């Protein structure tokens, strides 16, 4: 089956660097990138788009040609969270799972409620100030500091892709697929017995800690901490990412 790639919040199906997609193709892994609900071009012609896991899951199924076909699933950040939910729900449809800078969620209802309020505020801000201004603020967050080392050209391409998104749809995605909205998957990790690769950037302290904790709970996980990198390893070190991922897919 196809290897399905799921981008992060504010991204799109074109967020994956071309050299990374080519490396997966060359290795015979047949990559197909999907757009999360609320991102990229509107996929429902009636305009009745839903921003939830079911919508995301149906896109993963469609990308595989047959919903029951097994294949690798790769997700970054918000896309990693969605991919993990899919694997927990449909372990028989996932041959390998690659999670880049992804979290199983927040443990307590109080934490989730706090996060929901924060994300609701963020959603209001997107609607109030428009995509361009929001993206500027988003890119200035400390979690993305290491991306300032990217070439001007790479940063500009990413920025153009982000501001092509629609404000109300992006706000919908934040409300429907946010960390505070989705249930915690920490209790499900011990029962998820399929080959899983956890990829994090060494400078992304928060997600290095999360990945280490996930690594101890998952029965067959492999953890790779990529040096000189922050949250978006696929963007900051695409060659290292491609080498790690193809090696994992080839040997597990």
C-alpha cells in the first residue's frame, strides 16, 4: 500500500520537501501526502467541511486506494497525533508508524481544558487578524526558533504555503483536531504492538521528553534524536530524516 504522509498545523500536502518525497519514492515506498481537514484546497464541494478525526481518517483511507489496504503511516506534529489515533483505531491497516515531533495528548481533563481554551483563543486570533498576520506570529514561536537557520528561500516557500490556507477553515481544524480536543492516547501505547519510529529534533526539549516517555511505553518503538534540529526535522534536516525513515521501513 501507499505510504501516507500527514502534515502539521498550518501546513498542506505540499509541506514535505521534494527531496524527501523523492527518497521515499526511490526506495520503493510510494509516498502520498494528504491534506488535513481545514488545510489546503477545500475537499468538500458543498462547503460542508467537518474538522474531525473521522474526516482525516477517510482521507488516509482514500490515499491508500483501498481503505483496508495496509501500509506505512507518517505524521508530523498535529499530523502525527492524527496518525497515532488512526493506528490505535485501525492497527490492522498500518504496517509501520512514523511519528515526528508528535504527542499522544494531555493526560488530565484539566490540562485538556486549559489547552482547549488556549486553542479557542488562537482560533479567534486567526479569524480576527487574518492568516498572514497569524502566520507571522506562529513562525515567531520559540518552538520554531531553529528554523531561522533555514535558507531564506526555504522559509519563504513555507510561508507562502501557510498563508494560502483559509482563516476560518484553519480555525476549525484547531478546534476539531487540537491537543485539548482529542482524548489522551497515553493509556493505549502499551497495546500498540507495531513497528514505530519516533523522530525528534535534539533542540526541541519538550518533544524529546515526550518521545522518551513514549519509547518506554511502546512495545516496538525506535527513537531517533536528530542533532542540530528543532521541531520540524523533515524541514530542517530532510536528508537525515529520509535516511532514518527509509532505513526503518526497509528493516522492520
